C-alpha cells in the first residue's frame, strides 16, 4: 500500500503543480506548494484519489465551482478575496486529508456546505485560505421503520424533504423553508422551520452525528462524547470540526396539511390585525404556525406608501379545523375557507418557497436558488408585546426607510418546553417571536452596498426599545458581523472578541461552548470571523 501511495504521489504531484500558479498575494505561509499537494495525496486513500477533487485558479472550472454556492452577491465581486484552491470532497478521506494538511501547513480552511451563510464566512477570508466544499457529500438514507435518516452535510434541505416523501407521506422533518439551504450549516446552527411550535428546532431532532476532528479522526456520538455532540447541535459545527453527517429523527405529519397566505395593508386594518397576531401567535394551537412579514409597498398613505402585513401559515390538519381555530382566536384576519389550500406536507414546502401552483415536487432537488441578490440580514427577539400605538411609530419608520422588511416568527408550543441549555440554542422560554430584518438589492458597487446596509441598521436601531436587552439576543444562523469580529490574534484577545458576539448568540451557553472548544481544538485550528474561541487558562 505504501509503495502504491508513493507511486501515485510521484505521478500526480507534477501534474497538479502544473495547474497551480500562485500570485504574490496568494502565497502559502507553509514551506512550498509541492508540500501541500504531496500532503493531500499522502493522507487521502489511493482508492479515492483526491486529485479529482482539487480545483486551482488555473482550472477552467475553478470560478464556476466557487461561484455556484455563493448565495449573497455581496461576496461574488472581483474584489472579493478568493481561495488558493478548493477541495470538493468526494470521500471522507478527502476531508481528513484536508484537515491534517491544513493544520500541518498552517493554512486556514473554510468549510462550506450550502453557501447560504449571510456574511460569506464559509468561502471568504482576509488571510490566505482554501475552501473545503462539502456539496458532493450528499447521501441521504431514510429508514421509515425506525423513523430516522442519516443525512450528509452536503445535502440540501430540499433533497432531504424529497427523499423522506419518496418513502412516506406521513413523515417530515422540522427544518427551514428554503430548499437550497445546505444541511451542514443549518443543522449545526440549530435551524428552525414552520413546524418548530410542534416539534422544536431542527437540532432538537438530531440523535447522532459523524465529525472529523482536528486530528483527522472520524468520530460518532459515542466516540466524540456528549460535550462535543451537544456543541455541534446549535453552536456551529465549523468551530469544532467538519461534520460529515447527522442522524435525524423524522416526525409525523398528516397526509393532508393546510396552508394560507393573506395580505392586509394599513388601509385594510393591518394595525389591528397585527396587534391581535401578537396576542395569539405564540399560544395558539401547536399545530399552527403563522409567520408575519411586514414590508413597504405603494399605497395611498404618506408619500404614497403603505405597510403590507403578510400572514403565511402551515397547519398540520384540514382546512375546516383551521378556519374554526382562526375564527375563535384570530378573528380580525377574517380567514375564510377559500383562503385555505389543502395539500401534502412536501407540497407545502413548495408553497412556502413561492413556487407556482402545480410545480412538481422534483423541484426540491434543484440546488439552484430561484433568485440571487445582494443582501443584508439581522435578527432580534421579542419578549413583550409591542403596544398598538408603538406599532404606528414602527410603520412610520419603515415608510421613511422604505427598503428593509421584517419577518416575525412566533415561538411558544414545544419551543417553550425545552430548557435553554438542552442544546447551545438559548432563545426559548420567554421569547414571543424572533425578528429577521431583510434587505435585498440588485445594484452593484460599494455605494449601493453601504446605503442598503445602513438602512437595515437604522431599522434595527429603531427597534431597540421593543426587543431583548442585556444582551440583545441574535440568532446564529442569521449570521451578522455587525455584532463583532474575531481576529484570532492571541488567546486572550480572541476570547475577549469572541465573547462580544458569543453572548448575543449563545447567552449562558457561551462559556460551555468555549470549554468544549478548548478541549477538542486547543490550538484554534477551526476558526472563522465569528467562531467559538478557546480560553487560555482552562485545562484540556
């Protein structure tokens, strides 16, 4: 075996080196280019050549491989720092080789599973780096008998939903509504979807995992230990290793579910309707999830603009039962039978993603988003109902700014029953709903970017009196570098910088995450701009 490996190295290194032409700004800090290639070949299995997975800037496919999974056009500019190379892992041994060799040569590794991270930290860095792209590791094994599935982290949520529905029309999984989101980031950052009031977070339904640690070992739940298993279910997997796959518990869904979308403007009594939504959305039937989105549209009010409130719902039941629940609890919306659409659970995923009626469920297998824009996102949590007269002030501010929208995702139900320390996600009991601030634009250039990001920040700042305080909580999967950046310069400074954003994302769970990080990755190899830091005085 050793002789075969040496032969492969001797044959492949010259070929790969011919395709590598580093610029002066893309120089390894390690000995030389030949060593990194030799290292990758040495530590991958001969039966699964890693040469087929390495893309350098001189490869004709390099740009397409890089850009295919960039979901925020802010990070697809000519000025955006590019990786030295990309490893599109085809086998677990490619992941192990990448970890070992990057550690040996002191090269930063970015781990990408779907590219939906809002700040691009899985494929952008200000220091020399390469991308370990997981999109080829996308195997999904569904076992209806045990009501579980093993899902590799390069799969998308749409692929997971489709494969579950292939085998059962009474099973689903409580994860996000966007089908092109990668499993890796979504699950490791806790994840949520429109069944969270019934079944909790995405990560609440994980029962096992496989991870490659800093030593290149492939570990499962038993061998990694409960501390690390706890950390990678909401603390962000990329701080601790490379998660290869998760074992998930499937949940039961009815053969028929009901959905609706109802829009109301200020002229259609939206203020009173939103006010009633506040009173009931977090405590209504656990089978019902009603999302509220607020945005500015053309109207007859100030400056010709008005607020539109969009109520979109999933009910795990039939339409007649839903209308009865709504008339009793949320009468101001005026829901009628004709507003409701009955369909299968997997079809409801298409409805929530705004696919046209009649779109086949095979659309969930597409890994291409319906649209790409420049974007900025921020998040908040609301603990107290906003007084009606304060809603009027919010409308005025939104109309003034015009661009940012807000989406309110109600909690309660199962979310209020699980302790805040069960997994690293702390935002449970006491929160009524989560806010996502969203701004999309299609204009390129720094001036446009600064303008739209500033508008988003203005709305976020305006909402300060109405949201959580000390700390002002934020959701990890709605990554926001405004909360702080870790420059990873010295353990003490790194911990101090990490604590700034870490407390907002994790609250009381932050120090336990730091403890786990210090134990499993004391040299802080797995790092990014908002990773979990180590603490210099804690023993391993």
